[in-house]
């Protein structure tokens, strides 16, 4: 990542032999060709691969790859919602929510997987694998099936959101539930891959992060290249945070944006190793045992720590933590707007509100929060919140289900006496 050692693009390697750090994809950008106009011309294109919200920016993602090798659903082209109601609730003038749950399999992981499976095809590998809290598996399973490559996914032993498990099974991946948590599975998948010659598609894979950079690029394009003050993102394994830092750094170097927004990474209190490190000046990571209702970020030993620190330094970024209570309340508010997201995504709104209350984000500033996953990924968490059955969580914004006999009288009674949802 920063020792300067380089490897050819067709070599399968995840960790630098010199410094032990993760690798970056280094581009030799064709600066003369790259422009806002080029990307704007491709908006609304029906042409493959440019109709994808990842490959529209091919010159920034993987310039040299032949178009016929690209594995694309296509992904991206997700909505950027302007929400005055949620802005007011969080205490800022302008809040946008970029909904990455609107990708083909319902999470931002698809933007990474199109990069990862494309590279798998370039390399000619037969099998790809990942450890996952759920969404990476769902995405890998779908993209591997689409590419005709065998997908193998390692699930943890507890708390897998139902929507994600169902997807991986249905898309035909070899699904292995390992009796261990995510962090142990992450090490295991790397061991297994090295020994059995399987290509790893976790976010240790730098081609995934190249695809995820486009969350930022597409957001900026949707904002007509006007840079917001803040970008707020949930942090688990910190792949997304790392990709965001790289995207912003490159866009700035290429002159596509004239200043950098500040990055705010938000973790769950029960899975907060980056937050703890931030409190101590970002001088190293101490893994934690992770527990949170936001299963997508239930990660105690994030592999992309060093790259995330780099992203924070590039963007004068900050790290915040929020409780499960704050996450579920923020989720209920996002859901009630008709937008909806899975628990981890709600860190963006909960974290924004917290940073405003601390005076770090100022009231007049413009914030883009990233919603990382779809509301249907984790129906159990939603139903339990609204029925008030989550342990240690108060359902302040619950919308209780009514039971009725099939009669006009019973229905009228409910409609006349219920508390209208505000
Ligand atoms: C993977 C995931 C995250 C965490 O992203 P990292 O890149 O691991 O930090 C957050 N939310 C959802 C819904 C995810 O699927």
C-alpha cells in the first residue's frame, strides 16, 4: 500500500511480500481522456458496459480491461435522496442519502463484486470465495453464477440476516456455515484459498475497492460535481471507507473536483475498533470481540484498517460510534420516509445526528449519508423493533401491527382510535 513495491496485475497476491500491507490497484490514468464531460455523455446510455454505474467510469476503475471480460448486472445507478425531514431531525441544512441498497442484490457489495469477478475472469480462475456477515456472500453468489464460476461462501455461526442467507443459497453458491465468528472466518478463508488455489473476493481484494470507488464518483456526478461538506459511511471491515478515500484522492489529483469533502466513518458501539483507535490518535488497532444488532458491521478486526486511516488522513476525517438503540431509531426514521434500509446503514443518519450534536458537523453544512443495504435484507430486526421484542432496545418509533376480526366495526374501531403515525 505505501512501501512502493509493485506487482503485475495478473498475479494473484493480496499482501505485499515486502511490507505485509494490503495492495492497491495503481493506475496509469489517461488524464487527457478523463473528464466530467466524458462521464456526463454516458449518463442514460444503453450501451454495455457504460450503462453500469460502475463501468460508466471505466477509465477510473479498470481502464485496460477488455469490455467482453466485464461481469456486470449492471450495478450502480442508485438514487440520491434529498430528505429535508431527516436533515431537520439530524440538525443539518441539507442531507442526501445515497441508497446503495438499490443495487442488483441489495447492497453496495455489487459494485465491488463486478470489479472482483471481472478480475477473476481475466485471471481465468475456476473458484472464488469469501467470508461474510451476509451481503458479500449474496453478492458473490449472484455474480459468480452470472459469470459461470463456482462461488464458495463462509458464513459465521450466529446472527445471519435471513435475506442474505436466502440469497446465497438460492443463487447456488457452495454455502458453508462455520462454527466461528466473522473475524475467524476471514483468516480461515485466506488459509483455505492459499492452499486450495481459490480466488478471494473479500475486501482484501483490491479490485473490489476499485468498483466501490464509484459510489463516490456517481454521487458527485449526481450533485453536478458540487462537493458536499461531509460524506458519512458505516464502517465494518472498512473496505468502503478505504475505497472512498482512494476515490476522493484520485478525483482531486485529476482535477475532477476542486476540494475534498470530510469523511465520517461511523461504527456500532459494540464493534468499534476503529473508533477506539481514533480516540488514541490512530496509532494501531486493537481487535475487539464484536456484538451489535447491525450484523453487517459486526466485525472486530477490520482488514482494511491501514487504508481507512489513510482515507481519514487524506480527507481530514473523523470517526464516531453509535449505540444499537440509536441505530434502530435512525433506521425506523429512514424507513418511515418510505426510503428504508437495513440496520447497519442507519449508522449514517445516527452518526450524522451525533456529530451535529457535538458541533463537529455544523448546521449549515451539506451531508451525504450512505445507505449500504436494502430494508428487506434483515426483516427480523425490523419486525422485532416494531413489535417491541428486541432485548435492551426501546421502540420509540414503533408502528405496531393491529389484529382485527373481519368486520366493519372492528376495522372502524382501529382506524378511529389508533395514534396516527406522525
Ligand atoms: C459490508 C457492509 C457494511 C460495511 O462495509 P465495510 O466496507 O466492511 O466497512 C455496512 N453495511 C452493509 C449493509 C454492508 O453490507
